[in-house]
């Protein structure tokens, strides 16, 4: 196999075969031919002189595409659609004269783009739902395991490992809602002619407006869609492309946040992404376990987020009924966004299936910080033993500063509790410390929040998509 030309890493390394097939030449050009068949069938149904024999001939060659011949025609004609019209005509000589009748290039080009994007969105929905299911199982399993919460990446009040996971899921549920809404609004361009007026079809059907209107409806129906855009220029509104990329970018944003959190947790040695037995973390430092999967998510997510500007700028700069400065751009930017998001979700599914949690490390980190976080409770205990709240607050402030200096300047363990016991003002004895420093006292309603969230927000989504969910991830016990 020759390796002397550039290979797209999204195809060679990252994206799945399923999404690559949706954006393949076979899918694209066989869809062009399906659209030409749908056009011919509908024109025949509405009274044009097109025979069953011609339509049958077209159908017989839908998937038999002579790419070499099409390339020769395109080199000669400098027009990709006409190259395939001629190629199809050479393969279907009886139907040659009625292929593409009344249509403009956007009839096959734009309708096929929408069909591909719709298929890509459906695929994205499937793998996204599976990811939500996996993370839901993780959240459920660790809903009660206390862990340090962080604000500004500084230790804050406790949360739980499962509660933190619900933050990732909640972002993805918003992406799921956006994706479902977008899917519910997808329309074909239909058969609109060169500037969207359907003038060529009005001529074909002797100015019978009802037949021309029916042409649009029937073609959409044959291609599996309920509606077409009511009005277009030569192309469907490029606003649709911007909406597609906005949804894909949203998923990329959510999973970059998820992956960044895992990378930080792996640094803390609290949670790790999967690491295979023979995997090498570093060519020089053999001991390393780098979070390379999550780093890859962040890397590809950055690409998608930036890529989302492409259709936004295209939409903003289209002139009147169309310009062609979108064509080369959208051939690259939109398929690659789908490929990258497919890879991102795929990697996230892999990571979520094998997350490793280290409860003892998590507990150690909690105990290093919990004495500071327990100070409000300690003050309350002191008041119960007859102390003055303001005096106790000042004493514990001073003792906290001293304990903090011991940790930071001397590298010793946090000895705040020992200082509080020795002070005597709080009425706390050494045997009281384990109860005061019980992490479960400081996680609030976190476990119940996880249960409620999974039951009320996540379970309905999973129940509605059980046909899309793979394997054991279907079962979510709350």
C-alpha cells in the first residue's frame, strides 16, 4: 500500500467505520442516483412522458458507479454533477435523456448533504445515548463516595464522586435535547430550480402550480422526509449547517470539560482512565500513566469548537440566492466535524467504561482538608459547651492559620484537630475527632440528588432510547 500521500487522521486513526461510511463517496453518489430516480418517478406520476423501463434501468444502476469514467468526465467538463449525469447516462442509455430533468446541481448536491447530515446526527444520537448510560451507571455506583469538591481548583466543601459525574451527564443531556430538536426540524431542499422559484418545473408541467408543489412533497416522501424548506435560493439555507455545527460543538465542549476533569483527577491519583497492561505512557519515563485518551478528547474537541465558525461565516457571507465560496469549505468542515465528534464520543465511551476510582487516595485527600472544613461544626460544638461564638471563631481562625503554616511550610500533616483538643475551649476530646471528621456528615444531599437526577432526568432519556443502547448499559438501577 502506497504511503507517499497525506492520509486524514480522522479516517486513519480516530473515527468509526459507521460515520466514515455516511460521508463516503458510495453513500454520496448512490444518494445522488436515488434522488434522480425519485425525481423521475415523481415526474412520471405527475404526468411527464417517462417510462417504467427508464426508471427500472436507473434503479438497476444506483450502486454501480463508474468512478473512473466520472473522473474523466469531470476533468473534461469541470463540473462534478454533470460528470455524474453523463456517467449515469452512459450506464443507462434508455433513461439518459430524462436524468436530472428540470433540476439544478443543488438538487442532488444539497439534498444529499442534508441526507448525510441527518444520518450523521442519528448516528451521533445513538453513541451519545450510550455514553449517557455509561456515565449514569458510574454516577449511581459512586453516588455516596465522599470526595473533595474544588472551586478554582482549590479544595472546597465535599461532594461525592457520583455527584460530580452528574455534572458531566447534565451537560450531555442539554446536548441531547439540542440534537433531538435539530433532528425534529430537518427538511430537504426539495426540487426548487436554479434560484428557488421552481420556474423550470413550472415550464415542464405547463404552469400547473399544484403539480409542482406536489413534486416537492413526493420527492421528500420517497427520500424519507416529511417536509422540504418552504423557500430557498439555489441552495438550502446555510443557517442549517451552522445549526448542525453548533450542536456538534456543544457535544465537544461538554466532553472536553469531562476529559479535563478526568485529567486533573488522574494527576491527583483519585480517578484514572483505563490503562492497558502493555500500554506505554512515555518512551523515556517507563513509570508514567498519561491520560492520553482524555487528552485526545480535548484535542479533537478543540478542533470541532473552532470548526464551528466555518458554517457560521459561510451563512453570514452568502450573496443573495447563492455563491460558490461555501462549496469547498463545507466539503471539509462539516464531514470532519462529524468524524471528530464521533471519535470524541467513542473515546469518552471507552473511558467511561473503564474509569478506575481510588477511594483510599480520595479519603486521604479529604482528611488532609476536612479539619478546616469542619470548623463551623466545631464552633457549634464549642457553643453547646458554653463558649462564646465570636470568641471561638477567633480562636479557631488563629489555630487554623497555625495548622496551615505547619502543612505548607513544614510539610507536616494537618494538626488542627490536635490543636483544638489541646486548647480546651471547645469542649472537644480526642475520642470525639473520628465522629467530627466523618466525611459523610459533610456531603449534604449529594446521594439523594444523584438518585433524583438519574430517576427524573436520565432514566426517561434511556427508556426512550433502549433500542439504541448497547449491552449492559441498558440497566440503570436507581
